[in-house]
């Protein structure tokens, strides 16, 4: 999500609804879902919404909306500020846990190929479960 504030000039914002539920840039722009045909489809269909922002006006841009801003007068300056708001998601929680896990020696140890499946991996993870729970509790309080 972002808040766009127009500072000078007039800018037209062409907006298209998200293509996926719970959109996130890292997902939408990844090899998992990106199709080079998306852009021609959007251009052919036209935007779902167009908004002209004038100085002092703002726009709340929801997460995942594809946007194409451009100045209405190419000869005039058009300046806007974008205030990105990072929303908290389960992925955010996972990223924070991984960031903190690297501080623990147990999470940096090598797991041998023979220990990746079966009972060995369960034993390896058992001692870390309580620590992960404590880290998650601290993160969410």
C-alpha cells in the first residue's frame, strides 16, 4: 500500500485491479506468475480507473494495483512523493524469524544429506521448536 502526494504539475494515474488475491510484488513479479503478455492485455483493455492528481491532492494506492503514472503536460514538471506502507503479513513474520535465526549457532549448522529426511530431521528440529516459539512470541508482543 502507498500514499501518493502530488507536489507540482498534474499527473494522470492509470490503475488496474490486482490480478491475484493477496498481491505482493515479490510474488507478482516473480517467475512463478509473471507472463510477458500481461502488459499488452492491460494496454488493450485499458485501465480500471484513471485519476488526475493536482498539487496538494493525494491518492491511496492499495497493495497490488498495477499503476502507470505520467505527466499530462510533458513540457511541465510533475513531481509526486510516494509513502510506501509495509503491511504485516504472515510472510513478514517468517522473514523476521529467519533474520533472528541466523544469530543462533544451531540454525547455521550443516545438515548432512542423509539427515534431511526421516527421523533425523525431526530430531534436529525438536530442540529448535521451543526457541522458535519464544522468538515468535517476542516478535508479536
